[in-house]
C-alpha cells in the first residue's frame, strides 16, 4: 500500500474527515484529482476503504463539512476497519520524520505551521497577512497541510477569544474555513526545533 503514491495521505485524510468524496479529497491533500480517483480505486480493491451508501451525509459523519447535512452528488468513501487498523499500526515517529523531510524545502509551509502555533485558530486571510504571501497561495498550502495531517479545519461554529489569539474579539461566528495546528503539526515543530536548536515561539497575547 505504501508503494502507491498518495495512498497514505488519502487514508489519513479519510480518518480525519470520516466521509469524503474525490474532489474534496484532492483539494484537501493537494493531490491531482485524476490521481486521487486512481488511489481510491486501489484502496477500495484492497479493502482499506469502502463506499458510503445513502443519498445524504450528515455533519456528524463528514467532520470537515460545515453544513448539518450534505446531499450527495458524488461517490463518498470512508475508512474500512482494515484501513483504520493499518493507520493505527504505522509508527508515529516515522510519520513525523517523513513530514519533516517532505517540508525541508518548503519554507512557506513551515511559516504557516509556526504561525498556527502562535495564533491558535484563524482563517486563511489572517495566515496570508502573517506570512506575507498571496491569499490564494496560502489557501492552497493550508489545504495541503490539512491533507498531510499537520493542520486541522476547526469544526466549531463559534470560536472563543482564547482560541483565536490573533483577534481580540470575545467570539467569532464561523462562516469560512478556520485552521489550527494538529497534534502532528505540533510534534513536527518540536522536532524541527530540537534539530535546529530553536526555542518554542511564545503565544500571542491578542493585544
């Protein structure tokens, strides 16, 4: 399975999203749609994922969707028990090291991860301002980091002040995608800091 390009990223995405379809998976992982569709076919034939029956998907099933219910116009997939077991068996340390090697020539990704550590939860526009790059480029990079498991899309409808440290508002109602550092992203930053002799960035005060 690991010999199939992109297979691990698709499996990891489905574990986070629970249920998703080809176009959305391609956007989130940064893998071309044609390749994603091929990976889905391969994983399904191996019994690592399965198709989701029914005409609609509820938000409790598709964790990355903001609407309460999504009427399906595409084929949706979820991890099978075998796929979930496979992901659980993978070595965490090797996964983090693989992410470090994948991002060693990607300074924008590292800047975004470091910004996420400081600001908590925020939208793509705030990240773009912090790293000084065009919004479209930052949005694409954020989605790629989500696909890698290093960032997560917040599922909260209301974000509190202590969660969104870059903005001094008491709370923010979510109408767009808001991103935050995942446990894997934090582990990666710690490893990169250890290797470079860097200290952890202090949290932003929000003032």
